[in-house]
């Protein structure tokens, strides 16, 4: 997932593994946003959890049978 800093306009990617962990922690705490630190200016960026869920890989469905 590509994220752009609101302050310095630096663009960077979040890996799928990071997204899976971040979405799990955010849903556990019932949060709407996850904060990511910019790699350039080190300011906090709010990323919506709903948007992160779109880019995170789907959990494998367990067979009910």
C-alpha cells in the first residue's frame, strides 16, 4: 500500500505483512485510524483502517465440514 506524507510529500510503501498486523491491532482496539511514522520527516500520518483492509490480503477461509 502506497502512503504519502501530508507534510513533506514523501511517498513510501507499507508491506502486506505490516498491513495484516496493523489491521489486527486496530480492530482489536476498535480504532478507525492507524498512525504511521513518515520515513523522511518522522511525523505521524493517520491511515484509515478501512483503506488498509482493502490492501491487506484476505485471511484463508476455513472449511466448515
